[in-house]
C-alpha cells in the first residue's frame, strides 16, 4: 500500500514538476500574472524605501564634512537668527498687510506673478519627480519579476531532479525501496506544504522561494536528500541504510533495510 502511494506520488510529482519547469520557459508571463500580488507588494515596499531615503545621503555627507565645532557654531547662529526673525514678525507683517490691502499697489501684481511662477515651478518639479518615481517603479517591477521567475525555476528544477532520481531508483534498485520510500516521504511532505501555499497562500509561497534565507534553506533540505540518494547510487546505500535502521529500531518496527 505504502509502496503504491509513494510510486504514484513520484510519478505524478515528476510529471507535474517537469511540465511546470518547461512551461516556465515557454510562458514566463503566466508566472508573472500569477505572482502579481506578491510583485505589487515588493515594488511598493521598495518604492516606500526610496521615498523615505530621499535626502538622507545629502544630510549624511554634510554632517561628515562639517566638524562638530563648526556645526555647533552654525546651529547656534541659526537659532539666534530665527529668534531675531520672530521678534520682527509683527512689524514685518504689519508692513505687508498695509501694502497688500492697497489694491492699487504694484506689489500685488508683482507677488502674484512670483507666486504663479513658484507654483508653476513646483508643478514642473512634481511632474519630473513623478516621472522619476514611475521609472524607478518600472525598473523594480522588472527586477522583481525576473528574480521571481528565476527562483521559481530553481524550485521546480531542483525538485524535479530529486523526484526523478527517486523514481529511477525504485525501479532499478528495488532492494533499497525502504530507504527510497523514507526519502520520498520527506519530499511528499515538502510537496504537500508547497502545494497548499501555492493554492491557498500564493503570496506566502512566492515570499518563501523569493526570500534568500528561506529559499536557501529549502535548497539545503533538497541537498541533504540528494546526498542520501548519492549514497544509495555510489556507496551502496551504506550510510542511508544505517540511519534508516536506527529509525526503524527506535519506533519498534520489525522492518529492516538492506544495502545494495
């Protein structure tokens, strides 16, 4: 019964991962569309970081160039200047009000023109900044898309290779079926978890394969399984058999694995 389940899983898993891997090259746009929610989150995150960092490098460079003593002196002078301005606010405001309330004063037209030019400049600057931001977002979008597709292919390709090797071993080395079945069980667990995330929690799924640490952890997981497969192929399953028998004895099973 268990052998039948494992064989069925390996056959279906190999076919699904293999077909999906090939499909990722023939239709990469489908991955992009499927991952659009995750891609949107990543681009938005990078854009927010970009906006938050505006001007930070300039401030840092200024502070690096100024010594602590000069900076303190400038700061004190600025504080005195601000206080001086505040004391003259009422006087200056009275003069401004007197001029501006005179409807025939040329200053009204003068400052109206200055204000108009100021607003026009601000709008132009805003449009330029918006275009730059859109360009930044477009670049980040393509960056995220390319990396998502690349990581998705690594996930599919590595899983396909491991499952295919297991399938071959089951048919070419039936004497080590117990060892292969236990390794296939590990792959079954990871496949079920991946399938659940892909179907019901797509953003989580893409976050896992996109995240450097988590993606590397999965590759290490596959790497350990692959090392056991290499032991079965090149070392007559000596190490794998010892470990499997230790596990079987620990759970009180009457089964016993044998090496090739």
